């Protein structure tokens, strides 16, 4: 499934302008897997992630922002 109104920002692309993702310019194989934070953190406002034997904490703030800490 392709989300035609999804934009990729400068951090996700080499260009400084957002890239509009459409079926015409991106195949489904290149789209990243999108998971809503609410689905990850079903029991609260934080998720612990293990990456290369290190633990990281991803949490949602009261202002609705995400913070990743080691």
C-alpha cells in the first residue's frame, strides 16, 4: 500500500526539499515500514528498544514529542 500524501523530510532524503511519495515515483519495496507509536507503546508512553546489545528508551513527552535516550 502506498500513501500518496506521505512526505519524506530532509532528514530522510538527500535533498533539502520534502519528497512526495507516490505510486509513480516509488515502488513499494523502497517504502519504510510505518508503525504508529501508539501501537508500539500499547501499555504506556514509552518503549524500550534493544539495538546491538544496547538498550534505548523511546518515550512520548507531555508536549507530544518523542525522545530517544540511551
